[in-house]
C-alpha cells in the first residue's frame, strides 16, 4: 500500500468512526489534477489510468456530491478507489434516501364525540414489510403536546349518537374497529396501543352503553382491556368481555361473551 492510500484509509476510518461526511473541498483534496470548470470541477479519475481529466465533480441539490467518470468507471469503482462509501457523498445532516417505499397509506380520523377532528393517525405500510404509525394534529406532525391517552376513542362521534343501552364493542386499534363497523356493529377502537390506556375522559362516551370489551388475543392485549375495564367500572360502566376460547384450536375464530 502506497503512502497515499494508507493516508486515505486512515482518514476514512476516522470519518466512519465520527460519522462525518465529505465536504466538496475534502473530496477535491483526495483527487489529482483538479481543475475548476464553469460548473464544478474536473480531476483525474482514481479508478483508471487517467491521462486526461475524465472525472467530473460537482455538488448537487442539498449538497450531495456528484462524481462521474466520462471514461465509463462506475461510481462504485470510483468510491472504492477513494476508500469512500456512498453515504460519504451526502451532507452530514442529510440521511441518504430511504430505500423502502410506501405501499399503502391509511389515515384514521380521530374525532371527539361532537364530531370535531382532534387528530389523524396514519398507518404507513412499506414494501419491505415494515409498518409505521404517525400522528398529525392541526396539519402538523405529532400531537402538539397532547397525550395519546387523552385522545378520543376512534369512532366516538358515532357512539355519541346511539341510544342509551346500545351495544358498543371496544377493540384495540382502529383497524379492528373498522372491521366491525363495516359489518354494521357499533364499535370504538383504542388509539393508545396495547401499552397505553385511554383516560377516563376518553372513556366517558361509553357511559350508559352496553359495553363489550374485545381484547386482542395476546397478553398485552388482555392487560390493555383489563385496565380499561377498571376505568369503566370507576365510571359506573360494567363491561362484558368477548373472550377467545381456550380450546384445542387455540380459540382461533371462536369467541364467547361473558357478562
Ligand atoms: Zn474512470
């Protein structure tokens, strides 16, 4: 290894350790025969035996560094010759573009019993199989300081309109609630996730209704509904439970009401 390559490797190791990225000046400092052009720079391509300046160097939108060899070297080959990774071409504050793409976007509108829009819960499904939930409130990302437990139950505006004593099923999450609502069953969904618990104010809409709790068939799901049941009892609501049977089939697809 010649002294120059050794220097580059050491410098690169330090860069990787500190997470720093290249500036245009740093990049030019690693190249030979640098000449300033009307736009950008040219230099000897480090990836082939370059007699003329085949390499174009420029800073693109957002400070991303652009390298192009007119003799046909690939960007990968140039980066290898420079002991750099693709991410070094991006400015430090900017992440390389996310590789996953949104495959499906569902937006759940969380409304108060009055019908007023309080927040939007966005479910993003990516093509790599991952999913992500985002909150938006008043057009901005996040909940603007509002605790998730203080949000209305999903579907509160529909439940507020039904007669006292009507059956209302409580599900974990918006998706399960929509599945029931699509079958004509009055339901509300919690929006806190299994680890959270809706506040007493959020549960108020259930007072006077025939409440049936439908926990997800897992331990966090049952604990979630158990905490809701305790809060409902404090509001003088005696909820019933839809329990998954513990039969040989693991209870799949079979539920029974307990009152
Ligand atoms: Zn080249």
